C-alpha cells in the first residue's frame, strides 16, 4: 500500500471526498458507542457473580477467629495478606489490605506525605515545592491527583522499556523538590509496555537529591495477561532492598478489574517501615476496612493459583476484542504511514499515535458520529500532549460488534484528519 504522504494532491482530494461520504453514511447510523475507559464488560463481571452468595449466614469468621462483621483489623485479614502478598510479590509483613480501590490508597498516600512527610522526611512535603515525574503517555488519574493537590508535574518520555531513565536520573539528581514518580510498570496504561530489568534496577538505585523520594508503583495489571505469552517484571521491592533503598517504593494493586470493579480489594505493599507509617495513618482514617469483602475474596479464590486460573477466564473474553481492534487498524490504516499502535501482551488498553496535530480532530470527529473516545491529551500531565497525537483505545467494555463499528469510525477519522493535514 502506498503511503499517504506520497499521494498526489489530486489523489488526496479524491480520497478526502470518498472518506467524507463514508463519514456521512456513518453519521446517519446514529451510533452510541463508548471506548473512553477500561471498564470490565458485563461478561467479565459475571465471572465473579458467585462472590455475592459465597458466604453463608454462619461464615463470617476468619481463620484466626476474627468476626469480620465487627470493627478492627485496620490493615486487613491475615489470610488476605497471605493471598495478596504473593500477588504484589512482597512479604506478609509488607502488605496492607485496604478498601475497595487502590486509587484511594494512592491518593491518601500522597495526602499523608503532603501533611506529615514520609519515612525519612525532614518536614512535610506541603512545606516544600513538590514535583512529581510523570512518564507519558500515562494514567490520567495519577496526573489528576497531582493537579488536584497542586503538585507540579514534569513530563518524561515513556518508551518501549519504560521511562527515559537518562532523563529521570538527571532530573532527580539535580532537584530535591522532585519527591516522586508515577509508574504503571506492567502492561502500562495506555502503552501496554512492561518495564525492562534495567529500568527497574535504575529506578531502585538512582541517586536522588531528595532523601524522601518515592516511587509510586501502580502495578494494576500484574496478572492481566491476554495470552500464555506473559511479560515478566522484575521485583521492585527486592531491587530497592539490594540498592539499600528499601523505603523508596510504594507498591499498589487491586482486584478492581479481577472481581467487581466497584467492590474489589485495594492493596498496598512496601518495606516494613513504610507499612508501619501507613498503618499509623490508617488508624486515624478508619476503625477497619470491609473485612466481609476480604473474606468473600478469600473464599472465592482460595489461593493465588485460584486467582490466576480466574484471570485466564478474563483473558478468553478480552483477547478477541484486542485482536479485532488491531485487525481493523491494520486493514484500514496499515501501510499508509499515518498511525502506529501498540501490541500489548496484557492490560486494558491499546495506545495509538496519529500524525502530529491530528489527535484532537480524530476524537472530535468520532464524537460527532456517536463514538466516544478518551479525550486527546488525557494521557499527559495537564491534558497537554505536546504533539497532539496520542489516543488511548479501551476495548474491554463494548461487544465485538460494537468494537467493529467503533474502530471503523476511528480509522475513517484518522484518514480524514491525515488527508487534511497533507492538503494544508
């Protein structure tokens, strides 16, 4: 196929006329499709339906006799720690079991650091000019937490192995106001990239001007494989310990996209010193998490092998959707030189780059015909993509038929925006 940039002006004009006709035909269909967020589909949620009835009226006590109906256990049930310590790859004394969402734990960790400082802080972060590094494209909710609390964000490139570590190391070594970095290290949102061993080691061992620098390690997709070709991620806590920086990392995870998105279990791991700091803060926030929900998860999975077997059922539902997105992108856009897209082995997203300065137009046109996409720029701090080219595609919620229609719309819009760019 001939690249679009090699088309003559006359051929580009003819192509635009044809594409605009196709666009009007699509518009007449009155579509109402949504690919904005990585929500589990109803079929995925159904996989955990048994959890709603798994506890009988006499089954409310944990293995050590804790009455899960009552107050207490600020850091979670012992059995939950045993199950999810393996999930986070930490020790049972290095994990906290929280409420229903890891985002809550991340937000509250930032707030507590601002108000009180972390282990090793000389003073609360709020008494300083706090900055965070934000590998981008990245997760918009991370960036929203920073923006909400007035934390300055510094964009660093997210490459095929993870963040640009030359830039990261340079920045953190020179500026003691840089207190953290956001990381989605496995099947990243939205790129699908898994950090290389080298990136993990460099993050763990790099010299930082701030002695209370923290890595916010949001390992949201650690078991979200799409096939048996699983990416391998080096253990960040062990790497930090080996580099004599055991307190450097906060690790987060949840079952939000494993069981029920609105009723999962949030998890946080790290050094024993960090977990003691978290427990102290939690004791001021709650008299105990939802232990009934933790018990449901324990009964449902039984052990980590049970959880992994459950995730294979998720993969069976998700893989055809990801395959269809890539199939349509390749058939519609392949060889034209106007878009590239990721090919992840897991996670919830496909990241697509258009030509520079085209993403906003693509999203706007798709919305005009009834296909909602994540806003252009959302994957960057302050929603400002410097090249206006990245679009996050979320195939999990729609049906295969809906994905087919939505991606045909996306492809047409990408081609229209690209043709117009070459004609301008």
